[in-house]
C-alpha cells in the first residue's frame, strides 16, 4: 500500500471519528427534540404488601407526569431538551428492601435522580441512602418530620408535614359546632401516625377540646376491638384515626360492630381512596379524610397539568378513577425536578439540588417550596367526606368545598 493511500485513509478515519463525536454531541444536546436525550428517575415503590394500593397511586402519578411531559418533547433547559423515563422497583412495603433497591438504583442502574417510596418508614430509610450518595430525592409520600430532623441536604418533601394532617378536620368540626367538647384518637404504632396523632392532640387542646382517649395499636393489627370499646366508654364527640388505609377500614368495621357512634369520624389516610368505599359500602358514609390535595382546589399555573381539574381529567382517562391525593403529590414531585432543572440549566446533581432548595413555585398541586430542612410547610391540608350518594367530595376549606359538611354522623342504628 502506497504512502499516499495510507495518508488518505488516515484522513478519512479522522473525519469519521469527528462525525461520530459530533453525533454524540447532538445526542447530548438533544438537537432532535429530545429523542436521544433521557433523564432517568428512579424509585422503590410498594406494589405489593400492606401499602400496595397507596403504592399503585404513587406509581400512577409518576407515570402520568412522564407521559404528559414527553408529549411536549421532554424537559427543556439551556440548549437541551430531554425526554424523561422511570425505573421503578417493588419494595414490597418493606423499609429495608426499599433502601436496598434505592442503593441498586444509584450504584447499578445509574439513575440521575430519585423519587420517593410510599410511607414515612420507607422514606426514612431511603433518604439515608440518597444522602450517603449525595443524589437528590424529591419525595411525595413520607410526611413524618423525623425524616427531616437529621440535617440531610439531599431530601425534599412536597407534602404538608404529618403534625398538620388532622387540623382541617378539627377546624371544620368546630366551625360547624363550637359546642363540641371531646376527642378520642387511635394511632398506628409507626413514625408517621405517631406524629399525626401528637399534632392532632396538641392542636385539639389548643382549640379547647379535651382529648379523652389517646392509644396506639400494633402495625398490621387485625383486631382493635379493645380500643373501640374503650373509646365508646368515653362517648367522644370526635374520633380521629392516625394510620393507613387498611387500618381505617378495620376501625370502621369494628366501630359499627361495637356501636361506637361519635358525631365525627376523621382519619389521616384511607377515606379519600376509592378502595375505602369499595370495602365498606354504605358504612363509609359521613367519614372524613384528610387530603393533601383534591380535584376541586382552585389552582391555576403553567405546569404540564395547569389545573387540578385538568390533572383529574387526564388521570381519569388513563386509570378510570378519580385521582387520590397520593397520585397528585407524586406527579408534583416530578414538577419540582422539572422546575429545578430549568432553573439550574443543568443536570448536575448539586446544581439541581441547590435549585430545588431555592424553588418557590405554585403548581397544580399547590405551593412547592421548602424550608431549610427540606419540608414543605407552606401548603395547607384539605378535607374530603364520603357522601350518602356514594360520592367523595371536598368539604374544607370553604373556598374549595363543593358540598356542605354532613354533620353529625347518625348513630349506626339510625342510618
């Protein structure tokens, strides 16, 4: 082979390599509208086990956001536009498993950013992993303040903290009848529920109510009849429960069996889920549920959903049910990332973390803003009631209410 030919081949090889490099740069910059540029979000979510139903809502919220933002070509920042994708594992409603899977997402799957699991216990475990590897986690379903009392810098929660959960039910009840005097509170023995209950107790006493019963039951309890009997002996005006969906269903079934009939039944988690009505039928009537968000909220914004009503429309079309708040707040976690990435103009983890910490954005879900600990203390709770027509309606705050608060709940024998 001649020296001249070798020179020509070398020039051609260099040109080919240059084109490949340019092609790579094009992909990174997503010059084709995002098709070859991806942002991967990872999460361990409860798809089986005790929290499977709530975990399903979480996954639905994540997936709906990804679908909608990708329809618009992805997240735009600087001169890039990148599609989004999810990597989700089932943590089986187990905190240790959740932490293991988040570590796998970081070290093996190389996801760029983390989303939260369902529940405060699982979130407590996974945020420690996020902090260890200094990968941001925006979570939407862990409200216990103990998650954020460790000085971590990479964890943020879009939802109102646990101690505030039952304030709306207390406020609404007293607004309806200032003569109410007594409250009984039952609590799942877990971090989230204990904080909800203590916050409710403190707030009830601040409002002049007497807390006549305050007792815990074991996680995954199958029988709370002794607690129901003890509460009945106190004849409380209001019964509040701090726990999760399956706990709430159990409490209501045994309350009917044993004839516990307060004027108000209100719970932290459960009554806002369609599964609650499905399990209890007419016995769900009158029961109140705290809600981080409802479809009737009066927010209007420029995010991918625009309004709670539009989010509801899209969710119903995809999942054939009204969205519970767990789905809305999960979608909101991804909006936090989008707005932070846009502000940072980068996918650098630390730059995005700093942009999240500085965020102050009014979304379809409400205000997304974080204090120094990473909690969203700026967004109030709502209250929904299971109505006698089988519907679930927002009844508080007044400016968002679509139905009047049905009060008092009749005794079981009078329904």
